[in-house]
C-alpha cells in the first residue's frame, strides 16, 4: 500500500465515544441544524450549519461535490475463507474494479491476507477474481498485507447491476443500525460513482443553498467519485476520478481575482480543485481523469482558501489535507475545541468551517455569532 511521506501533526484522542450513531434526522435534528464550529484567525464560534451564510461574504464561492453514493457494500464467499464483506471502491477504465475485503458481518476490519487469483463467489452465479494489489507499489507478489485489489468481474451481470440488486451503503460498526441509500445522498448528488458519501455536503438543504445565492455567495459543483475511506494510519488516499468543468474553472478564477474566497466543501472538492490547477499560471483549468494528488503541508493548496469539513480520525490522510488548507495551529485549535464541546464525528456528525487568514480577503463574514 502507498504510504504518506508526512503525517498529520494535529493531536487529539480518538473520538470513539462521540461518533454520530445515526443520521441527524433519526436523532430529531434537521440536516442543516447539525452543529458547526467556525474557526478563523480571529477566534472560534459555535453555530449551526444553517448559519453558514453569516460567516461568508458576498463574492465568496462555495464549491460542492455532485457525486452520488453507490450501494457499494455486498456479501460474498471466498472458498475456504468463507463469508466476506466486499467494498467496491470504484470501476477502472479497463472494466476491472478496485475492491476491499473486510470481515463479516459488519466490515469492522480489513482482510489483509488475500492472494492473487483468489475467487469470490457472488449471489446468482457471479464471481470476482483478485488480479493484483492496487495500486501496484511494491507489495509482495502474494499480496500479503495488501488492503485494496484490482478484480475482474464475471457472471450473468455487470457489477453495477449486482450493486443495484444486492448492494447496500458502505457502513462500519459504529452505526446503531443499517440505513437506506437515501440517507447517504447529499442534495447535490446527481452523478453516481462514489463508494462512500462525500459527507461534508450532507448538511446542506435546498433552503440553505437558496439563502447563500440570495446573499451573493456563489455555489458551484465539481465531481469527484470517492473511494473507500477506511485507510490505515499513514496510508495515502487511492486514485479517484474527478472532473472540473470550464465553467467552474472560470468561476473560481474570477472569484479569486475579485478578492473573494473559494471555500471547498470537503476534502473531495479540495482534491478535485487542486488537481485542476495549471502549474504554470496557478489558475484553475478544465480537467478530468484520475487524480493521485495528495494535498499536504509539503504540497499545499493553490486555489482553496477555506474548508467546510466533518471531523476526521487521528493520522488520517484527510486530516493532512485539512492542515494544508487551514494551517496546523488553526486545525489544532479546531480539534481541541471540538473535543471540549462534544462535537459528533463521522459521516452523520457535526461540521466545521475553517477560514484561515488570507491577505486581501474578507474576515469572519458578518462577524455575527448566531448561537
């Protein structure tokens, strides 16, 4: 597996006791009423997500991910190994799939001793054959210790069809029960392809989007189809398919030229935008394809000025990106405050708005704390 050259510097205790066990609606909270911690160079404010327009300014641009979530988890049987849970992390250009094997029944741990040529039997006669570790990066020939695999699909239906018939949303053991695929879609979801929900945008509601636009704050969409987020500590994110249109590139460049802030909603949007930066001019260009870009302190963002994000586990590659956008001190301040305040972690949890100081940019929006 590919390792990160640097690790996050932010330190905090693993939030096992503050993980959101269910979607906010199941807890009696509206999508846009989850808590939002706002952290800037001037201070910290405790708000709710629906208050987002109060902390931005006319001329800012909010960029979201329009990828829709697949029902990418399903059961299979691997010969003598017996039952396994499979996570379909994405379809490659040659028709093979990237998959991850996990332990049944709740996918709590990765299976790391699979081997080249191992066959997984699917319901109704389908098969997955493990071809090679993914990506190829010096793993042992047997694949021992490898988490992700490139797999060939055979049988009466394509894997996409299998997911529709037998799939369920990828979930881990911290949820209190299973939830339908609709719970894993954002209001922007229009292009199916993500193995896991681009969850930073989940708290948006149509009413909130309307208020943003009505106050002069732009909203634009890019696409990045997420892989699986179950990386081990220090493991780099896998390659992911993205698209930044010419229209969005013009909007981002015009926003920056006019002194506005480009606020990425999530690490997926940040990765997509930064993968489309022209190395010569530093401006955004229309671009699509597979990205291996890892935004970090060593390779910081050139287009993104602020970040809307959920809360990530210690040493996760997502946290490295957060530090690159917000800076180490602001990120540490955010996580310290979130831990003290009992903010909820993971895909159905609370949010953060991180706005580091930028010369010439607006400050804390209206400066109003709408608690």
